[in-house]
């Protein structure tokens, strides 16, 4: 059983907007391809082959338009197939139109492929797709390459990476905006709770500390405990206030690998940890929440699988994101158990794991079954 938990990552909204625009672009260049083919039909050497190639492009245009509409379907297989179809239609041009062709069968249709790579995979993706199209286009024309052919290829090689860089910048801005909004909302909520705690709980604890010794007997111990809890609560409020300031404007960084290793070292039974060979520096608050979510996953292993359960933690730096995977060898989570627990008000998983990842702009992906349970905790990595 695999459950995909809510994914609030702001970059998906940016990508969705870009692919809505690219949908219309793909339809426009498809209509242009049909018009050019019909207008220059006399240049087609093999009409049946032309009909087959154009029909395949039309069919793939429909499939690609549907697939790109949902970010869950924007996988590597989709983009690779899109590029293969575009390059294949280019390579088929000499066969369809003969060796003396001037315009390729797809024409500007291949531009939608390059821009789709750029929108999803940034400047590198845009350049790779543009380079593949350029090599195919110039290869079928060699050695009769005109200035116009070179100009079209040059624009594609410039436009693909440029749009990719723009897409990456927009995603980074969306993540930063989302992070700032979350930080501001958290700071406001913590300030409100601090006022409530100060006006209520702290006042009661202070009163118990003063009046406890007057009661004698157990009242003395009660007053002492109240004083300790008042001091701890005040310290916690000070730490939260300092954390809010750091989250809004601070850039202090902590090594995630060291923090995860320290967490695992305190666990019983032993937890196997695999981390990159170099420090993985992230903002301190990100590390704090990511380690806390990892700890919650390990707590669930101990609580639901047993003290003798074995667990594995894998830390990966994927460049644009950091992923912590926690896996156990238990019997899995029964279907519907998390949902029923949330409905009953037991929000351990929702708040300790999913909530923390959502606050970081990341996601928590749960896979569970008879072979065990695996949590994949992913957070975007924004350069500081």
C-alpha cells in the first residue's frame, strides 16, 4: 500500500502555470505543422509515410497534453518519450520528403519538447533537449546547412537553457515566498500562544510556587515542581522567539548528517545510518524539524513494531532537495489506521511527521506493506 500525503510544494504551482502555457503553445505549433504540410504537399516524396508520421505526432500531442497537465505524470519517462518522438520525426524527414527537403516534417513542433524539458528540469534540461534536436536537425541536412538553418538551431540552443533558468528562478522565488509566509504565520501563532501561556499557565505556576510551601507536606514538593516547570516553560518561550527571528532573517546552518547520526546513536536497538561522505549543511531550523520528524518515525518503529525491531535511515543529497528515508522490517501499517487515528484526535503522524514536512515546504511519502514501512521525508534545498 502506498499513500501519497498532501504535497504543498510551491514549485508545483509554478510548473502547473508554465505547462498550461506550453499546452497552448503545443497546440499552436501542431496546427502550424498541419498547415505547412498541407501547403507544401507537393514536396512530400512518400505521401503514405507522411500521413503515418503526422498521425503519430497528432496522437502524441494529445497524449502529451494530457500527461503534462498533472505534475504526478511528469516523470522522466514522459519527457524522454517526448524527446524521442520529436527527434524521430526529424530523422524521418529525408525518408518522407526526399533528400532535397527544405523544411522538416515537425517544423516548429519540436520547440514544445525543448521548452517542456526546460520547464521541468531547468537550464540543463533545456540545453540537453535543445542539443539533441539541434544535432538531429543539422545531421539530416549535412553538409547542406544554410544560414537560416543555423539561425534556427542557435535560437533553440539559447532559448531552451534561458527558459529553464527562468523556470528555476521562479520556483526558487515561490519556495522563498512560501517559506517566508510560513515563518511569519508561525511567528504570529507562537506569539499568540506565548501571550496565552504567560497570562494563564505561567501565572498559575508562579502562584503554586509561592503558595505551595505555606501548605506544608506535599505542598512544598508541589511548589518546587511548579517552579521548575515555570522556568522550563519560560526558557522554551525564549527559545521559540529566538527561533522565529532566525527563521525569518537568519541563515545559520547545521550539518544534517551529524544530527541524524547523533539521533540514531541514542536509539535502542541500534539504527543503521547511511549518509553522504561530506557534511550536508542546511538551515538550523530545517535540520531541527527534519531530525524531529525522523525521530518520530523511529518512535513509531519502537512503539508499533517492538523494541527488537531493526531500522535503517538513509540521508541523500539530490541537489535540489534533501531526502531522509526511514525503513523498518515490521508488518506494515494496516490500511485506514492513520485516517482513523486522525479522526479520533490522535495526530502523532499528522503533526510530528507530515506537519513538520509541510511547514518546511516539503513532503512526506509513506509506503507500507507486509515487508515493512518506509517513510521518505523530502525538503527542497534552497541555496543561502
